[in-house]
C-alpha cells in the first residue's frame, strides 16, 4: 500500500514537472496599435525636437522620414503596375496557318510554301 502511494506521488510530481512550460504562461506577441486613419501626429513635428545631435532636426529626422515615405509610395505604385502587367492577358501572335483540322487534305503544304505569285 505504501509503495502504491509513493508511486502515485512520483507520477503526479513527474506530470507536474513535465508540463512546466505551459503555453498560458508565455507572453504573446502583440503588434503595436496603429490608428485606422494613420499617424495622428505629423512627422513635421519632429522639427522641434532638441535631442538630435550634430545635425539640425530637419535634416536628421524630418527629411529622411519624408524620403522614406516617398520611396515606399513609389515602390507601391511600381508594384501595382507590375501586378497589372502580369494580370493582363498575353497578346497572342496571329498566325497564317489554319487551325488544326480545318482545310486539311493529304499533301497540302500551301500554307507552308506559298506559290511564287502569292504574297504573304
């Protein structure tokens, strides 16, 4: 009887130790909140910051942010253009040969070798 109690206690202790990394205890990653209408403060307010260092605030913070957003906008427009080109149906080249099975007779190669008086 005593061995059974000790064995049950060891099994319970092993079960608790095996599940020590419960998922409920791990912190979940949360993306930072972004307002639906965009940033409520304009990037030009960074012009009044005093913690920039050697450069003036405009050339240290505001101008690079504006260049970055301009670059992102141009990349997005270029991506939309390329996606539209991919989605557009391919232009098929018109052929002079008849489609398969139409106007075919044995030894008829007139569509490959036109007569000298015919113009293509």
